[in-house]
C-alpha cells in the first residue's frame, strides 16, 4: 500500500498543478464600453462576478476611439457603443460575431451648467444658446466623432442654433471629459447624456433636448469575432437580461 501511495502521489500532485490553467479561466472578458457607461457597467460587472464568474475587465472611452482600437486588432471580447453607426462600422468589417448584436439601452440629451452657476434654458427652435454662453465655450464631445457630440450637433442643427455656437465649442475626447469641463467651471454649459449629469454632483441640468431633435440615442452590445474568452457571450447575455437591464435603469438609462 505504501508503495502504491508513493507511486501515485506524484501523479496526483501533477494533475492538481495542471488543473488551474487547463480547466479554470482566471480572467474575465475584456469589455470596451462607451465612456457614459462607467458607473452602470462597473455595477453590472460586479453583479456578474457575484454569480461566481471572473469579473470582466472594462476599458472606457469614446465609442469612436474604441471602434478604432477594435479595427486595429485590440484583443477585446465585447463592445458596447453609445450609438449604432460605430457598431455598424465595426460590424461591416467583419469584427462582430454573427447573431450577438443587440441594442438594449437608451438615453436622453441634456444641457448642463456648473452647480455653482446654475441656469435654466428652455430648449426649443431658435433658443438663445449663444447668449446663455456669454464669453464662455460650449463643452461637447468632439462632434466629428464622439457620439454625444454628434447627437449634440444634430440637435442644435435641427433647432436652428448650431451656426450661432459652432465657433465657440470646447470639443472633448469623450462625453465624460466634456462633463468634467463643466463640473470644474471651465465651461459655463455643456451637452451630455442625462445619465452623465446624474453621475456628476458638480453640475445641474439646465435643459432637456426634445426627443425629436436628434436620432434616438441607442446603445448596442456585441461579442467581437476575435474573442476567445468563454465568458464573453455569457456576460453579453447577462447585460441584455432582465436582471442586467435593471442594473442600468438604476443609473438612469432607458432599456429596450
């Protein structure tokens, strides 16, 4: 018996040492998520981890920047965009796994002001935005690429006030950077999502854009073709489940 134990003990120890890398995945999926999702996505990742899964790693930036990273070969697993066009571009290049794209969140567009210098603005056709800015600049996500900035330009154009402020912008690399400019008083007004305003105690909402002044704000999620993480699809399913959507609603998002 002692000889048998001496013979099999090294084998058992070897199998034990091989178990972790062979059968357990210690790293969660890498999720590239729009900057406006920071608090909500982190809460969703915590909820997923509480079920016994490795917590997803999340990288936040403008959807435009994330799309460029994916196109450049970033080893990511899941993409959540703040608009449909950037997901369209990634999908058109064959980088989205077939059958995984779902649009699941909505948002509103608002004007914010520093809490220390609040304003109330009635947003309607021809409203005096330039006068409300005074000598300051309007903080927005870069209208050439960042979804929040694109929505802002579309809304201001439809309302007939874009030309009055287009030369007085403070374009930022993402919506949270625009929010920060207003929060610290570097800009008297900014255009962000309603959920961003809710997340920043240093700003107040000055006005809400009519829903018909811009295309619907829609957040799609998809697993990327290059993903090899076995939890990527499971986490995507969790995000679009009733439980996952409930997490986002706590942070002010609408759900589909």
